[in-house]
């Protein structure tokens, strides 16, 4: 291959040709850098391919029901014809085919050996990346060797302007942009504008063909362009056994205020500058940027190669999903690897993805929370539209903060069903604030809380205070007609996760108010004046929180919602991975009348509030809901794994962890082709760090209580905690903690004993 292959622990490999898995590999091999995501399509294309090029935060409605992320033109095509025949996995015999995603360096590598109908062989290799250092740049470096004969070769570099948003549960494909300008010259250029907001994006590319370090002699170049894209062709005679290097430099620039002529000139200047630097320089800068990311992000697990590779794959996809600074974007449920769910932002971000960034890239976590803050006014409007006070974050968010939830969706059995999440799945209000609180507790970023967070917290508390009603018979505050995380049963009363999260949010808002009143009275006063907050509201928050209904029965069993235990009791059988099979005789249309659970609900509550429930309560609820949960969502398994660890079921926790870690790598749900599952990516990291490594923050101290599987030797990981970069080496009999930098010492509690790690210092704690 064009570069040395990575270590197996850093590589994901496609071996051989399987036409049925083309789209799976495209999603798995997505390249990106937070500015854009590019599905890992074959350079020559494929009949079953789905090209996807997504720019973070760029949405359009067009003819659609809601704003959705735009699938822009595909700049990848690099097609090679030899003797008039296209090098193609479908049209030629494939003797060898291998693609490798180099996780450490963010590279997609390939080698394919073709044989034509006359028995002549052609070796094709490629290297591809979108720069992590210079995010508007993409590079394809490919090579061709005609192994048996001299051959006439045509290389076609294409920018394909025919792409549409076709990954849709309902409705027709939509092209969310129009081609405004196309042309050739020093470079190929395709200028497009989105339909609604008229965001301009310029795609430029430059193609060169060389051999032996020189441009190919006697080559003929032709270019042509139109509304469907641009093409540049280079024709030459390839000598037998000689390697020809084809390099395609891609530039993708966006603008909301430049004319298309100005954008084209900017693209030309940009690509000219990058080409003068050379592709070698671009590659070095890119790999150095990845090295800096992995310095903190990597985790090492001794004794488990499969999990090691799976976790690195998941972390890689989280890193390429992180928006660049100042982009005012968040992370969609499928990241930038597909447009399923229209590229919308869900609660997955705050509950499942955000913790990774809090500990590994806290500056990104801050930006993700600012995405919510900048849409606070829309959240206020959303609450008012439903008749409530305060702020209600949208169930599905895109560009503006309006709720973009569709009215219909396709169920697991293929039936089209109405969607009530926008009107009823109100736990999103608490999920966002939980993420905010988690960030502030772990980072100690008081400036964020004072400048942005307090306003979000107080407005969300106002929402919950208006959402509850007082039930005189129960003498409790209740929350009626909601959808909990378990979406099988809709429009229920007093979902325990929702009620408990509301109680926590009200208590958190009250405690924050009193803390700010003591320590920052002037800044609190400014917030109060800005939103018109009065102290009697805070007193009511406290009164509601102390009297909200929580359905905990004698013995500690928590009823998922009011009347849940009266529904038909159905249990599930599980395979060796711990994954359930659907109970025979239960139709999807009947599931609402059963106790079957789509995804963790009560167990999610136990996992995110580990200190609020004693071990016996965790045990009884784990045993009950474990037998009734179908895990029909990638959001489910992380909570089950964490709670299993907390009740001492280490082997079961490991089975769940193994499954969630391999959600996309092994296509557990059979739909990775639609895009990776962000909740599983972040959830697997949480199971490792919060579960097996046992890291949990509380009161300015990082507590460490690890439980390692029997076959693991040790775990090495690095996290940021309160502006201190810490490395943990965790073994069964001891823990070593080193301060690798930062501004402050770190307070730790390891196996119940307190320690302080000075800046640049190290401690070793032996388990007794």
C-alpha cells in the first residue's frame, strides 16, 4: 500500500468484496474532521453505493417536512479506465481487495488487484484523508500499475453534483442544493447554494498524474463541466510494471455572504496555496493533529484486543464528529456519517456523547452546550407553544432550535406510525441540564455557569414547575401524558425517569441559586433581572421537588410509569451476547399493552444517578427490568452494563459492554449503513470509564473505584479533571495516577481514601 499499514489494534479492515455490505463499509470508513464528514465510498463508485458529504451545521428544508442536514456534491470520484475498461469491483475480476481504516492517523488505505477479460492484471492503491489540521482540505493519492502489458489509461476526476438526500424513513428524495456555477481552468470548480438559506459552498479539485516524480509525458488533459458536475480527464500510455501516481487535492469552502465569483476565487487561491505546500506537508500536518488528539483520547486495555480495537473505532468516530471551534453546531445522532434522522440533534448528545468530550476535549463539550444556550429563546418559545413557562428544549434540533421532529416515522415492523415525542417526551428538558451540570462538576468551569449555564438551569426549572400538576388525592405533584425513554408505551402518567429527572433539575436549580446568592450575588442579580426571576419561584421549586411522585414500591422496585405493572407481563430470552430475541406472539401493534421495554428507562435513571439509590434498590430493579428489556435502541445497553457492574454482575456487564462496543463495527442492529450510532460510541466509553475504571466526579473530587474483568491485565487512560490532565494506570491490585499537565492539583478519592496529585506529580495506591 501507499503507506505502511497500522498495527492491528489501530486498524479496521475490509477484506474481499461483498456487494451486500458496501454501504456498511461506507459508514464505518467515514472520514472527517468536525467541519465535514465524507462517507467512505469507493473512488470508482459502485451500483449500491451511497455517497454522503455533510458539512456540520448546514441544514435545509426545501420540500421536506423539517430542516435536515444537506447531502452535498460528492468530490471523491477518481475513475480509472485501462484499454477502455473501467477498474471496477463489479465489472472486472477482483483477485485481491483490501481497505484499511487507519484509526491512529485518520487515513483510508486501499489495495485492489484487478484482472480483465484477457487475463491482464492491474494493481490499484489509494490513500485518502480529510485534514484534521486544515479541515477544508481533502486528499486522494492513488497509484496504478499495469502489471502485464503497456496500456492506454484514462483517469477521470469528478465532482458529482447529482447527489440527493435519499436516506429517508418517509417521503421522496430531496436535492437540497442547486448548482450555481461549474467550470474548469486551473482547477475544477462546482459552486452550489442551499435552497432555503442560500448558503454557498464551493467545491474545488486539482488532479495531477506523475511517474518517477515527474509529470507524465505525452499526457492529454480534457475538462468539461455542467449542471451535474465537473470532470477532468488525463489520458496517457502506461508502461508495463511502472507505477503512476494520481493525486487529487480537494477544497471545500462555505460562505453565507460571498458572491459565487468571490467564492470561486477563494477556492482557487486556497488550492493553489495547499498544492504549493505539497501533499506530503498536508499529510504530515494531518497526522500530527491526530497524534495530538490521541495523546489524551486513547485508552489501552491489556488482554483484550477485540475491545481495544472496538473502543478506538468508537473514539475515532467521536473525534471526527466534534464541531470545530466557533461553528455553532452540535453532534447529530448519526454524526456526519449519514443523514438518517435528518441529521438532527437529540438527547443522545448530552447523555451519551457529551461525557466523552467533558473528560477528553472539554473545549468541545463547552461548545456543545453553547449550541443549546444560543437556542435558549427558541426553547422558551417551544415551552410557550405547549402552554408552559420557562424553556423546553426541542426533541429534535437542527439549525435554529425549532423542534424539527417529524409527524410520522417508520416502526421496526415497517408500519408508518404517528410521532408524539415533540409534545410528550419532555425529559429532554432535564437531559440538557444534566449534561450541563456534568460539565461544570467535572471541569469546574464557573465562568460558563455564570455567563450561560445559570440562565439555562433556571429557565428549565421554570418549565418543570409549570409542567407538574398537584394531585390532591395522592397529595403529590404529578406529570401526566409523557413519553419516557422507553418509547413503546406512549402518553403515560408519571414516568419514573421523567419525574426523578424533574425532581433533580428543580433541586439543582435551587441549590445553584443559593450558592450564587452567597458567592456571586451581583452576577446572580444580573441573571435574575434578565429573566425576571423572583425568589418565591425558587421556594416553589423546592416545595415541588420534595413532593413529586416517585413510584418506588416496598422492597425498592420502581414502577416505570403509573399502571405499568398492570400491563401484560412478557419476558424475553437472550443469546450468548446478552441480546434479546423478540417474544413470540407479540406484535408491534400490541407492545404498548405489555411490560416490554424498548430501551433502558428505570435502569438509565439508576446509572446517571449512582449515589441516589442503594445497592438493594439497584439489584431488585436490575433483575426485574433486565428480563423485560428488548434493547431495540443503541441507547439501551450502556445503562444495563453500568448497573450490572454496580450490582456485582461483572460477567454480564462485560457481555453487554462487548456488544455495545461493537455496535457499529459488527453491525449489531443491522443498520450501520445508515450511519454510526453516536449513543453507542459515547456509551461504550462511559461503560469503560465510569463503569470498569470507576471514575465518577463528586464535589470537586474524582472518585475511583474500578472493577476489572478477570482477563484484563490493566487499563491506561487519560482524562481532564478540573483543569488537570491525569493519567490512570489501573490494575487489579493497584492504581497509578500521574499529572501530565494542567493548571491545578487534583483531588482524588481512591477506594474510599483521599489523595492529592500535585501538578507534575505521581501517586501509587495499592489495594489492601
